[in-house]
């Protein structure tokens, strides 16, 4: 857990990925807000962004703390490494991670429901988002196995199709090229 690949994967896939996720949430909310009135979408955006930002603290611990603990262990300070590891992954981080995941899941479910009800894109994309985030963020985290990958695939497939549908959706702005 002290490899450069481990660090880079956490920075790129987890931390930068969470940032890209927030941009996607904002884009989805903007798309929906311009087409439908929904308090559920506002709540969903707030919950999902808050959860996504909070989970980045956990990614940071993994990216930067775990390699430091690994270096302690390799330097022959195994007792200090174990104490530090247990401090890092104690109750405060567990509470933060649990809260973050639940907020993110609740927010994406709310946005998925809004997408399904919107009638501006394929309703199954919203269902896919809602089911995908539960499979990925709840069941997958609990089981920590292949189930999480299945949830991720469902999320990617539904949001990719949603983006495709959104691009084909009629613009709400007048065509400025003709004026």
C-alpha cells in the first residue's frame, strides 16, 4: 500500500473522480432545473455534493495516510504503524465515511427519481442511477466485492445514456445562429 501506483490511483480515480462527479451532478441539476421544477432535485444536489465532498476526506486518508503507515512498518516501527492505522481508521473516520456515503446515496436517489419523473430523458436512466448507487454505495461497500463493480457499471451506463439523451433533447434557448 505504499506504491506510487496506489497513490496515483487514489488521487486520480478517487479524488479527481469525485471532483468530476460533482461537475456531473451540477450539469445534471442545471439540465433538470431548466426543464422541470423540482424541490427533490435541489435536495438531491445538495445531499449528493455534500456526501461526495465528505467522502474525499476518506480518500485522502487512504491516498496519503496509508503510505505513511506502510513506511513506518517497513522502517521496523510496526507498533507505531498499527497504532497510527487504528487512529486513522477509528470511529471519527468511520462516522464520516458512513455519513458521506449515505448522503451521496440519498442525493443520487433523489436525482434519479427526478430524472425518472422529468419526462425529458429516458426514465430508465433515473432508475439506473438510483439502483446503481445503492448497489455501488451500500451493498457494494458492505460486501466489498464484485457487487460494487456491478453498481459502478450500472451507474456509468445509466448516466452515459442520460448524457446522450440530454444532448439530443431540444434546447430551451432560441437558436442564436439564425438571429
